[in-house]
C-alpha cells in the first residue's frame, strides 16, 4: 500500500485460536512497540500510525501466539510517498 507523508494508517489482524492468542506486530522483522505516533487497540488487533513518514516504510506483520504455538501473517508493504518542496 502507498500513503502520502502526513496521512494516517490502520492495519488490522484477525487471529483466533484456543486458547485465545496474544497479538504482536513487527516491522521488517523487528518488534514494533507503541510510541508517539504508533498505537495499538486494547487487544492489539489494530495497529495505527498517525502522521506517517518515510521512516515508517517497510514490511508489517502481525504475530499470533498462544501456548500451543505461533503464526505470522503475510507482509503488508508500506511505501510512504514524500511531499516535495521547491526551493529557489
């Protein structure tokens, strides 16, 4: 998906199991934590990034884990297009 710098992004993860899994998120294979512009819903099934920037570009995945095992979603690729300025 492509977003313009400064816009918002919401990704959802629909995972179920018995016992119910816990959800976490990764970007480019590294754990993603809530901070500033990055937030998660109470159950971690939705990831929201406000005011996206070039540094947010990458491959996002959700990981569902319970005591039986874990599973990882396919990647959602984010490409952030930058606004430009013309200088004279």
